């Protein structure tokens, strides 16, 4: 939300947020381990937040709200016909918007709110 985070939607239904500046795996020490994988190839390096069950099917899309005041709000959509809103500061799901009859492959925020 401040341009320092990346978000991704995944086939397991999860939505994940990374801080690309972090190169360590969360909660994992490299002491005594094999040489660490280069961060560019390690999908767990820099992971700061995970909504594991964001969708019951594939999560198809996600994006941060582009406005400064609401940039911590993340929207995702998926094959389960749902659109979800998350507050990444509070680490909580805000809402599940249902009513679509088919998969939702994208969702965007209106520039005027």
C-alpha cells in the first residue's frame, strides 16, 4: 500500500503478501541449514502475510487499493465466484462479496471511491 509490498493470488485459494526487501523466510533460521536459496527463487522469502483460505477454489486475481488512504485494503477474486476484501494492517478479512454466478477473474477499485 506504500509501494513496498507485492501481492499474489494462488491456485490453492490463498492470497499472499510479500516485502521484497526481506530476504529471510519468516520464522526460519538459516543456522546450520544448507546454503539459503536465492530470494528471487524462494517463494517464502519476504512473506509477511497470508490469507490461506481466501477462496475455496483458485484465487484468480488480487490488487491493493491504489489510493493513499486505503492502500492497505486488498481485493481478490476467484473461481468460487467471490470477491474478497482484506485489511492488511489489521490482518483481517473485511468482506466477502457474493452473487456472481461464475468465476470472477478480476476486480478493481473505482478511482472515485
